[in-house]
């Protein structure tokens, strides 16, 4: 399946969407532009994320880029033509400000640069090729990484490390990113998508409602005060315990069989 939101509706789709069981693989398909997002690609990416969240038959998404590059972020030439790859209230590609409700894994080959790095920060888990590079070079152009990096990096890595990345604009290797806790797994070149699928298959063996609720609590807890965190967590988790999937999980365990999830 593909999403093609180009104005003419012709040519190569700017975003490819493939269903693989309960996994949705979303590929930014502008390799000649290093998968930088123009207006069409930004809206197509957002539509793919909406599909992920809306379909009870999907548990996990994977975001990657075609042609050996993850993403260079915003297409500046398209921006100068008046195109916006961000959506109001949702950010670049519809995810940097408001990520999908369900878990999203980044599969990174090549560069995740500027807004592309911010797309990565909107993902929950990251699998990267050993030669991948990561960076936020906005300060080198007199700009600020306002698409999420300035807000999120100090929460993901030690403060002084975040400032070094943000203030120097210098890229880091996959190995260094792994050491900093920015990525989960480093794999051989050209194996990032395969590694992400392998990780996603582990996730989809679990209850889809539980996955989404666990992500929600984990992502929100940073903003909660300790005293009200328990109450807010209960509001999110209460529907999970009375769901069909909760009963199916318990039944499958008791009957020593794999569970059959419905996402309900």
C-alpha cells in the first residue's frame, strides 16, 4: 500500500505504507532529497500515523527512509516555495509534537539530521545501522532546533550532553548514540529495517491495548507530580483491565496457548 499526496497525484509515492501482520511499516520515499519532507510528504506521513492509531488490527509502527537515508528533516527548497511539512498542533510530519498513540520504532540508515533527528525523537525505540549519523545542526545556520530537539534531548540524555549536541551542531555516530541511550540497537549496514521488524515482532506478541497504555503512562510520567501520578495512571489503565484482550491474555496463559489479540 502507498500514500501519494503529491499535488499531481502522479509519479513516485512520497510515503510508502506496508502492513505486515500487526506491524505498519512507513517509509519516507524521497531519496533524492535525502527524505526531507515537503508539504505532500509531511501530510502523507501524518496520514500513515493516523492509520496506525485508528486500526485495531495494528499494534506497532516502524518509520524508516528509502535509499539509505532516514531523513534530513524539512525540505528547505519546498519551504521557500511556501510548503509546510508540519501540521498545526502536531509538528513535523504530524508526529514531532503529537506522536502516535501506539509504539513507533525508527529504523535508521545513513543520516537522521535536523528535523530528521526530531522525527527520531518522536519514536519510542530506535534501531540503527552501524554507520548511521545523528545530529541537530540548526545552530550552524543561525537557527534553533525548535521541532522537538531542544525540548526533548535534555530529557533523553544528560543535560550537559544535550547542550553539547545542541550548541555545537556536530553529529554523533551510531555507537556514540547507543552509549548515550538515544538508540536501542546497532545492527549491520542495510539491516536497520530488518532489525526493527525483529523488535516489532516481539512487541506485537503482547497485548495491543497494554502496549499503547504502557507507552502513554511512560511518556506522560515526566510531566506528572509523584502524588498525582498514581491517580492519572489508574485513569489510563482501568479500561485495560476490563478489556477483551485482558481476558484473552489470562485465558491463553491458563490454557497454555498463544493469545489472539483483537485490540478491544
